[in-house]
């Protein structure tokens, strides 16, 4: 087995396995109707939610993809990137959320400061995932497969990860599953393209954070616009990557 394939396997088993164990604990407690301290919910949230980032770090260091934890942290917070990278992030965000933004379709009880609070929250619960999926795992897959195949593989694994996370947070029943999966597929291609063209972990974190914030503050537009916008984003992502390859 090649080094990259082995590294990819270790990452997948670690990140998915860790959150699966947390899910199993939650399930066991729920099915047995065991009373437990509320702090345990927070512990489950942290241990499950950090799995992708944690195993991204472990695999990056174990297989010498990065020299040190300091290098990973530097890449995570390295805001000094080309304006073109930021323009790509904003362009994709407008493509996905432009209808709601320009029509002002904002949820109730959302204030100007809500965005800043959610943005900081999204770095920890959202953006940090990029250490695993885009910074570590997808580049390993792309060593053996095409960009489209790698994005699709990431989508399948990321969707599985998300659904286990939703189970832990008890939010499975509040999701429009089809729209979510279509958006997740589009995000895999968008984030894959952003990392491919910029090699920037921070820009992926930034896009992921904006995505989380807007999904929580803007009203949904329905299935058809979701399909159209994400289909266009996928095509653009593939064309951009083909141009630089």
C-alpha cells in the first residue's frame, strides 16, 4: 500500500471511527434512558466535533505531510493571501447565497452583531474541520484520483460525518436533508477548488465559516435554486481546476 493511500485510510478510520464511537455512546445512553450529567453532552460535542481536525493533525505529523503543529497553526491563521483567493471565496459565496443576500431574506432575531458571534463560533465548530478534509485528506486522494472523484469521495465521507454529528447534537429532524446534501456536494467541489488553486487552509476555513454563518442567518430559497446554484458552482470548480492542472 502506498504511503498516501495508507495515510488516507488512517485519517478516514480515525475521524469517522472517533465520531462513530461518540454516536454509539449517545445511542446507548438514549436507548437505556440513563440519567447522566449535562456536561457529558458538551464532552460528546467536543470529542465528536473535533475528530476531523484532530486526525488531520495526527496524520499530517505522522506521515510527515507537515513539519510540526506550529506549521499547521500558522497555515490555519495565515490571513495574508492573494486578493484573488479572497475574491474566489466571495464569488462562490455570492453564487450560493446571492439570492438571499440581495433580497434581504434574513431570519428573525438576527442582528448586526449576530454575524460576528456566529463567525467566531464557526471557526471552532466548522472551520476547524478543514484541517482534516481539505488540508489533509482530499490532497491524499487526489494523488491517485481525479479532482472530481476526490471531491465525490470527500462528499460521501463528509456527509456520513455530518449525520453522526447531527445525531450527537440531536438536530437530525430539523434539517431539509435533500437541500443539505446538495449544498454539501457543492461545498466539497468549491472548497476543493479553493484549496487546489490557493493551497491555503485559511481560505478554506474562511469560506466554511461564511457558509455556516449565512446558513444560520438567511432564509432557505427552496430546492430548485439550491440545485441550480450548486450545479453551476460544481461546473465552475471543475473548469478552474482543469485550467490550472
